[in-house]
């Protein structure tokens, strides 16, 4: 079978896309503060934290580049944005629940975005609250806000 010039151009494009190796798993209907007339996100993974607060994991994004693998979780919490230290604690505890996945898949960067709008859940808007999460030398997880 002869290869056309357009086929030759498409193959490097497909290889580049495969090299990015990204996977987006979108999520389901939002919590009560967000309208439910949109089919996105399609995930709704409720996680009950040690405080009793239920945080919902709505989107999971894994980026796998040649130099770094990162995990980004998009979540919803009923905790108000004004209580930033509590939100950071929830984010850190949530990341600790993913620690086995992080270790087994050699994830170098963990980011958690807190979505409070439907547009954020649909990944049409960047979360106003984003945290970089890391493991401290004593083994505890700590969330630090990303500077906007």
C-alpha cells in the first residue's frame, strides 16, 4: 500500500499526541450549589474525610510527559473559600488518600483545583483555588496554594 504525503504528516502528529499521554476523565452532576442541567462532569466520587466533610472528586487528569508525570484532581467541597486553611487541610488529606497511586505511578507533581462553578467542572474555567500538594519529610501531606 502506498503512503501519501498527508499520511506521513499525520503519523508524527499522532506520535506527539501519544507522547503527551494525557488522560482526562471528566465528571458528573455538580453538588447542590451548581446547576445540574449539564451532563458534565460525569464523575462524582464522594470522599468522606476524617472531619466528616464530604469532598467530591469530579475530574482526574494525568499528564505523562518524558520529563514528569503529574496528577491533577478537580474537586468540590462545601467548605467556603474564605476558610482557606481548612480547604488546604482537606486537599492534603485527599492527596494522602491517593498516595499509593502516586507512589505506584511515579507521580512527581500533585495539583488539586477546587471547583465552585459549572464552567470549572466542565474544564472551561480555571479553578480560583489551586494547591500544590507534597509529602513532607515526616511523611505528612501538605497543601500550599498556587500563586495566581
